[in-house]
């Protein structure tokens, strides 16, 4: 599967209107490149009447008795590819080196010139992943005549910091990376992908980078979005930006070396998308969850019956639903986001008990409580609530935690208000596979849901 996401943002400000001051003149300008220089041109038919490249950017000029002001409107477009592939580290597969290039002619030209002009690649690899696949990656580069530098780093949630970002930037600088043609490659879990993405966005004001996820969580979540970041001031991902990779290459074979607990961890994010958007995905996880855990998503070879396509179908639907939500709102301008389900109280919980809970585990505990909130509000039946909790247990995910107190819930929601323009914007499931955003969940509903959640799910 190959998905190309093209998403753009235009910083638009209305041309300045000055009140109580007589406006002398307003002008709108297009920008046309002629013989290497850009010129301002007026006229609505600029594209038809003028020779030269016409920019999508515009300049609005307003002249008053006080002086002149200029408003610049400049569209920003990001295009990135998400590609599923098999055997990414097989020397016969050139996806890792050339898969990010969209122009077939350019791709073929580079493929033909590799023997005479070796490609150069800088790779940041999670230390654990390097221990497993470092030799295979080295053999791949040697076979493809690539000049390379591999930087193994301990990319864990505990050291997800600017110090690690600066370490990467320093090594990239020593390698003398060409920021136009030599993308940085990140191979690891979500923490590794986030850190490398931030480092790439800082070096030379944006160097292209490629994501290669090696955990299920990063496969269906971090690899398909644009977020980069590190923890700061004991807050999760407090520093970061929205800079998507030029490509994400997904190879499920990496997941076979991931522990069972980390498979379960990734299933939490898949369940999130199922509850918010896709009943069919929920029913697949409900029915085949144990098989996916047992097989570690290596389920397409030599298998028969209903389980045969469980891994490919579930990951594809999880990615497609995630892209649907992210692509139109890559910069999170719209704060009503279904993908925030499970992320209202989990950031506070995860940082409080670090490193005892994995990200997906904390998210699932949050989702479990919110399912009780949805039930308390009458958004789902008791049977649907019990099916969801049963599915979570079947996926070997925690559904309750002693550190989730009413005080933590209230504090988390207060923090949510600060960063969500004064509204809690609480995604809640409506039955199975549908959801809406709510801003009117009162303390009484939260309290009653919390009491029932504890009474029914707290270990006796």
C-alpha cells in the first residue's frame, strides 16, 4: 500500500483596514518570476497575460497617511508518502534509498548513477533496534554502494530530550549532509521518530527525513503524521513542531522482534481509531486480537481461514482512518480532534508513573475511563460498554490504574482547557465505531463514571 498525503496551509490575514484614518490606496499584487527575479504585478488575469512563473504567494499593500503596510500571504504545501513494503533491508529493494522520490524519471536517473556516484545516507537508529538489525543495515548499504553513517542512540521516553536532539544535529553536521538530496533516516519506535524529526526540522531550517517504524505503535501512529517533539519541564512533547517526513516506509517484519507487551501497546492506538471511526476494525480486533498478539502481525504467509488477512487488514484500516483525520488538519488548527480520544488524562498519568506504563497502556486506561463517561451520559448501552472493556482485556491492555484519581482527572482536564481555547473538547464514543466531541460533561457525570469505573474494574 502506498499513500501520498498532500496537505497545505495558507497563512491568510485580511488586508489591513485602518479605521479613523483615510485610506489612500489598496493594491493586490501577484508575484511573477522573470529572468531569475521576482516582480510584483497587478491584475486578476495575471496568470494568463504574463510570461514567467507565477507564485501562489500574494502581497496586499495598503497606503495611508500614516504610511504603508504589507500583508504577505504565502501558501505552504507538504507532500509525503506512506509506503508499505516487504523486505525493506533486502539489497534488491531500493525503497529505503529512492522510495521518497516522487518523480519516476529522477528516481530512474539516480538508480542508474549509483555505481558511479554513491548515495550518502545518515541514519539514526534506536540502540535496541541497532543490536537486532545493525548488521543487516550495514550489509544493505555495502551492497548498494552507499556512503553511510549509522548513529545508534538509546531513544526512550525517559531521555526524550533536547540533549539527544543536539547530539543528532552535531553528528549530522560532522557528516556534512546535503539538506536537499540526502534525507536523514530514522529507524526505531515512536520516540526515535519524534526526536529525529525535530532534529531534522532544526538543522539548516528543515532537512528532509524518512521514518522507518519498528514497533506496532509507531507503525500505525507516529509514522503517518507530522508531529515531532521532545519532553520538557516534565511534560510530554512540550517542545516540537509539525514537520512531516518526506516518506514513511512500513515493513511489518520489524514487528516480529517486538515483545508481546509492545504489540499490545500498539493495539491500543488501533483500538482508538476503531472506537472513533470504524466498527469493522473494532470487530476485527475483538475477534482476532489474540491471534494478532500470538503471531506478532506476521500473518500473511502460509495461513488459511479468517486469520489470514487479519494483520494486513487491521493495520491498513488503522492507517487509513488515521490519515483521514490528520491530513486535513496537519497543524491542528481545528482543536476538535477525534484522535485525541485516550489523550485527555493519559499524558499526565504517563509522565507521573514513567517508566512503568507504556504510551499505549496509558492511552488505554484513559479510553477505558472515558467509555464509562460515555455510558454515564447515555451515549452507549451497557452491552456495548462491556464489549469494549472485554476487547481491551483480550488485547492484554490495562483498563484501570491506581494513580488515576479524581484529582488527576480534574487537573488533566484543567490543563486541557488551557491548551484548547477554553473548551475541554472531549471525544467520546457513541456506540461502536462512531464518536463526537463534547464540551458539556459536568463534574457530576465524571464523578459517577469514576466511581463505577473503580468499582467494576479495580482489582479486588
